[in-house]
């Protein structure tokens, strides 16, 4: 299947690790110009080297990858970063809103500051970047926005706020943008992530004091899932690549569970 992104510019937030890094690798292999964004400049530099050093790159790979340090919870920083990306790589054709981290505690314990921080990172960053890239996509008659959410966006549970609330809002935003973008060939979809071997799992392992090696921790945590294992970042990246390509030209407004059957909600 041809999923080439030749001539396309992609911007991926949270692009230095985990799912973001896996997507950046996939897009780069398919000849996209890729901007990876995260707060840690050193982590971004390491990610760029890893992306360029992939063993399965096609001959004469035309991809390009450039890192842009940015705290996407900061509106002014987002505007500056977007200006830098377009100056270096050209107008953004593909936006992947992937930045975020798990935040969950009992509702009564969540402060106003924690609510605001979660919304700034997971919802308003998506709003702001989508707004910055929207008019250009509409003028060119081509655009892709992929929002990385989680299964709690559809199936919130006790003790999952503020993340589940921010992600549910992101799901509603996805649907609104898909309806407004459809006449302009701006396709907007969401991936709802379950348990995947991401940087969040690495952090959870570090905080667990389980005494297990990471591999054993992941194996034990995945054993109770319907498929008996956690997902791989590359499996999510393959789906994101499909959605970013011409092969997904009639898909918009979809919220796809990438969870190995975990969620009870379709």
C-alpha cells in the first residue's frame, strides 16, 4: 500500500519519545518533512539522531526531521514555534496533537491550578495549533489533523480526572473540526490509546517500586488485556501514517480505539 508523504510537512507534538517518536520515524521513512516538538531540547536532539539512523530507511530517503523545543501549554510559545516550523519546513500539512501525560486522582483533590494545567496541555494546545494551521490547509485544499486521546475519552471512570475530562473535550473538538474541515479536504480524526509501551509506561514502572525489570513489568501489566499484551508504539504509528496519507482520503470524524479490545465502547 502506497502511503507516501512526499512533499508533505508534518508537525508532531510530544515527538521526542514513545508514540510521538514512533510516528515521526514512520513519517520520515515515507519522505515527509517532520517537525518534532517537545520541551526537552536534548531529548529532541537524541530523537532526531534516532530517526535518521533507522535501519529500514528506503534508499534515497527524501525525509527531513528538525526539532523545535517548545512548551505547548504556553500560547505564546506555540505561536513562536509554529512560525519557526513554517519558516524552516514550509506550511504544515499534517498536524499530530500528541503532547500529554497521565494525570488522575479523586475529583475532590484536584485543584483549579491542576485543572488549568491539564486543559492547557491536552486541549488548548490542540485548539491553538489547529487554529494556526487551519487557514493554510483550507487554502491548499488539503490537510490532516490527528488527535491522540485515550480510551477514557469515550469511557470515563472514577478517579480518571482531569485527564478523562480533557480527553473527552478533545474528542468533541475532533468531531467539530471534522465537520468544518470536510468541505476543505481537512480530515480530522482521533486515536484513542489504551495500554501501549510508551514513555508513560516507563514512568509508571519507575514509580511502581515493583522490583521488576521494565520488560517483565510490561508483560505482567499486559497479561490481563484482551489480547494478552500491551500495544507497541509502532502499531499506533502505522495507523497514524495511514490516516495522514492519501489512502485515508474518505475518513474523517473517526475516533479509533487503539487498545487491543480493552474498551467496552465502540
